[in-house]
C-alpha cells in the first residue's frame, strides 16, 4: 500500500491502493471514474520510479511573448481590484482613456 500526504497525487495513489484492496482493476477504475489505461499509466510510473513520478510534469515551454512587463501587470491588477465589475473589454477601453499604455482584451472562443 502506498501512502502520501501530497494533495496533487493523492487521487492517483488512492486509485492504486483501491485496486490493490479490491484486487480488481476494472472495478477500482469504475469507482474512481478513470480509464484502465490511465490506471496502468500510473502503475508504470510508480514501478519505474517512485511516487514523485506521479506528479504532472509540464512539457510545454512558457510563451514569454504573451507576457507584459511587471509594472504594466501590477497596474492592470490594481485597476481590476478597484473596479471588479468591469469586464475585460471595458477595462481595456478605460485603460486606453486613462493611461498611455494599451492592453488588448482577450477572449477565448
């Protein structure tokens, strides 16, 4: 039985422990709501390394082109806390009127 206090991997370790207690991978996966493929992936990670291997490792390199300088970011955060009811477009429009900096509103569609 595996034990951990790490909140990130507790669900994964719980799945592995449940399968061990039930001695039935299919039933454990159904109870926990994950696929058997995911279970076997977790099991391989534990067998190849230790429980730290269960922590998701980001494969993406951060895109720093999307970042603004710290002063602009802090100013936008300050503006957003002063006017929390403003949406992204209104904040952008108000920002253009009040400052010489421009921040484009982004909407994920």
